């Protein structure tokens, strides 16, 4: 407690608090962390209740925790490559969406065995939407929609001014398709609208849900890589600086060796080394990330190690360290109690730099097929959006970029402010 | 001077030996032959492949042999696994050109432009133009590299072509733009280079510039506070003269470091760009060989990448010594 209050009233902390931009950035980061915690809790409760799928809350409201779990984020919620709410969709696209819904129902209705058909129909589920009609009703409505859809073929281009009649017919068809689904309660309708708000990807998965879920993945990568790298770097750097001699030689050799392979090449080699191993298993999202963590930590510890080694070299000549030695404290004690705490500000700064670096690196790795392989991540979203961009659909890449931009920008501002606060001589 | 260069060379030998040791060990964590042939391969096939690659020998023997190959630049004797007729050396030879066609111009342009912009920002320190530049850079740095590449390609190639009918840049691919021998003799076709390489280079420059400009500005601003600047100003030198004649010269050491440090960054960036623009460079070949488990190519390419890197570090140190004679003595 005393340490905390002392840190709060320290000169650097006061300087940081006066920087309004930094405080705002800190607030943004806290919001992200809160969402990340929330998503983790959601996944844990889903795993504990054995839930998943969309039918774990039939009470109409649903628990807040169950809206964003891994299963739901990976499930289809609507037609493929639907655009977001800001973009008016052309009548041709809307017709395509009608066709998509129709084909989902027809696939179920084509089954011969009546019992089988009923079960298949009931299993149709798009996000919060479930089927709300009996088999007979569905057969009737589907037939009507199909004939209606055929009629639309008369119009070469539904968006042409002459095709106004076709467009009214299309609106009717859409209403009919809508009637196939059970009406949603207010809350669930809101959740469902939210899922479609930013459109869908090529597999009909919700872009907004995936962008939000990726926050958890990004924070996980940033935190784990940042903490481990800073820890390794601090311990090795301080030891090298303080003990000197062969320890220093070994540490220096180690980091000059590892930093002599370009990061991406090193990561590629490590990805190769891990293929086919126990960790190369896409059914376990956490385990499959361990090679990525290992690879990043392997190169990222070098930065903090260099800085902290330099700082330790400076600190160990200071009077207070010499005083501690003359009192008779052991060298490891001085290292841990007197030197490492005085490099804490460097650890902070390096952590926030590495946090950003890890999140940005994930994107690159995932694009190359070496990073996140199971579950959504910003990197996968951006990588998968390539084809969409060529067709002028910016929703997926936009959602992932904006979500990532806010977090990384906040961390960039924070690390600049930290540098300003702790190191007045530093020019940012 | 030569003694210094020799000393630097000797120092970097253990580092390079370490890299090769590490890479070779990492590549052998998983049996490379098994990874390539899959689980349906027969015992004999696996044994034979292992023998031709020398993987049945003790690790130290393999280490020695591979080091021998690297130091004598003998990559011709090993054959690639995925392209059975080609040797690793041939693949390397045909891939180096495209990579250099992107990396070298990008390095030169980035350095020149970002030193310029850094100087301008430092010159107008605290004024609107400086602040605007810095805000822009922080904003740009918060967007993923990949997003820049995707949008750069879309607007530079697809959008220009479809919306405005301008076809300056290709959206991908590569053709050799220097030819020698044959009927034409030595010829350089800059048009082809612009068509295939200019857009990736432009994107690479934009990517690297954010970091570089920030750094150069910081260097310049730090130099501004030095005593020799005060002296020069006191003696009546104009601000412009102080800026470009006195400061730029003294800022040379950090600038050289930075240029050399950004080298691996450019290699890393060029892997992405090559991949995205389907340019058959070294980075693209490396990623390809990793997806296809082409062990000999991975091993050789990593060794070459690391060698380029170590050489660039040595070059940095030599340049230091040239720029600042004091370095030679330490």
C-alpha cells in the first residue's frame, strides 16, 4: 500500500497525470482490458456450463456473458459478405441474400425422412435467429419465395430505375423470409442487429463480433509476450551489467546472435520447428499460440536487456550501491533489492513498447500463415479481407483496423508519455 | 584502420557460428525428412532422403559440413526438395535480383527522405508543421503494416486502373528488368521496373518513414542542445548553416546506425511485400519453402539472411570508424 501511494505521488506520476492525452489513453486501455476480461469470463462460463451454440439461453434475454463466446463468433449469422449498416445495399445484393436464406431452408426441406427433416429445420440457426414455423408452413413459404424469386429473373438489373416493381416484390420476399424465423425479443433483436452491424465475412460470420472477440486474443498476446520478454530482459540485463565478466560476455553474445537474424526469418524458422509438434493443434486455441509466444519472446527480450544492462552499469557505480556493499549485503540481494527496482521505469516503458510490437507482429504472422490459426484475430481478419478489398468491401478490414488502431494508438501515446515523465532528457 | 576492420571481423565470427548453430538445431527439432515426406513414406524412402542430405551423420559433423558450405559459398551441391532439379544455389541466384530491386531503392529513398523530413521537423521544432508531422506519424504507426500494403495495392493498382484508367503499377508479379548476354546485350528497362517494383518500394518507404523520421528528428533535436551549436550561433553562423553544415555532420553516427538498423526491417518488410505482390524474391522463397517443408532451402536461406545481416553490422562499425576516428581506438 505504501509503495502504491508513494508511486502515485511521485514526481513522474504527477507529471503523467497532468498530461491529459496520456490519461485519456489510459482510459481507453482500461476499457479494452475490461472487455478482454469480460470475454475471458464469457469463455470460462461457456466452458463450465458446457454451453456453446446459440441455444444456451432460451429465456429470451440471455446472460450477458453468452453473447460473445468462441463458438458464437465462429458461427454463421447471416448471408455471406454482407456489408455494414452505413452502406445501402443494392437490390441485386439483397436478392442474393434472399436466395441464401432460401437455399438454407430448401436444403433441410429436401430431406425425405419427416423426422429427420423436422430436426434439420430446427437446427437452422443464424445468430440469435431460430426457425419459428412448422415443417408444413416452411414448405409453403419456401415454395412461395422460390416462385417469387424466379419472377425476379424478368428484370435484368434490379437496380435499374425501370425495375421499381421488382424492388417492391423483393421487399415482400424479404418479409416472407423474415417470417420463417421466430420473432426475437427486444434484447435479442438488439444483439442480433449488433452482430450484423458491421456486416459479415466470406463465411457469413459476424465482423463486429469477431473484431471485439479479437481484443481478447490481442491482449493475451501483448500481455504474455510483453511480460515474459521484459522479465527475461531485465534479469539477464541486470545480471550482465552487475556481475560483468563471463556472464556479461555470454549475455552479449546471446543477444547479438539472436538479433543478427531478422525477426521475421527467425519466427519463420521457429514456426517450422514447431510444425507437427504437440502445439500444432488448431483445436486448442491457447496451445496453438505457444509457438508464436515463444518466437516473439525469443527476439523481443533483446531490447529491454540492452537498455537495462546499460542502466545497471551506470547504477552500480552510484554511492547508494557502494554503501549497500560496504554494509555487507550480498551481491544477489543488492541486485534484486537495490538495482532492479531502480530500473522499473525502463521496464514499464519497454513493456508498453513490446506490447504494441507483439500485437502488430501478430497481424503479420497471421497473414503469412505462421501466427494465430484457430479462432479470430485482427491479423486473420485483415489477411482474409484481401479479396474483399479488391471488390470494394472495406468492412472487415476496417473493423479490425479501427479496433486495433485505438488500442495501439493509446499505447503509443502512453509509452511516449511514460518516456517523457521518467526521462526528462528524452526527446520524443 | 585495417587492424580495426580485422578486429571487427574476428569479433563477429563467434556470433555467426552461434546463429548457424541455433538455426541448425531449431530446424532439427522436428525430423525434417518426416515433416517433408509425411507419414505414408516407407522406411527406405526416409532413410534414403536422410542419407542424401547427410542427416544421418552426427550433429557436429553436419554443423562442420554446413559451415564449410557457407564459408566457401558452395550451395550448388545441395538440391532443393520441392524442385528436384534445382540446386539451392540456383534458387538463391534467381531470387536475389528481385529482392535487391526492392530493398536497395527502398533503403536509399527512405534514408534521404526521412533525414530531410526529420531536419525540417527539428528546424521548425514546436511549430505547427512539426507537430502536425509528429501527430501524423504516431497515427500512422498505430495502423498495421499489412493494412498499408493492402490499401496501397488497392489504390495504387486496382483503383487507379478501374476508376481512372491509369495503369502505372502492376497489382503483382515481376519481370526481370536488367538483361545481359543474349541477343540484346546489356540493357536496363526502367519502365518494367517502375511497373512492377515502384509501388512496393513506395509502400516500403512509407512504412519505414514513420519510424525513421521520428528517430532523426530526435537526433537533431538532441544535437541542438550541444555546446558546439551554441558556440556556432554565438559566432554569428546563420541558423540554416548551423542546421545543415554543423549539425548534420555531427549527427552522422546515429544516422549510420539507423540506416543499418533499418536494413533487417526492410528485409522483414520486403518478405511481406514480396508475398503480397507475388514478387519471386528471397523472402517469398523462404516462406514458400517453409510451407512446403523444403528443408535444404530453409537452412541455406536463413544462413544467407543472417550473413547479410552480420556483414551489415560490420559495415556499420567500419563506417563509424571512418566518420569518427575516435572509435578506432576503443
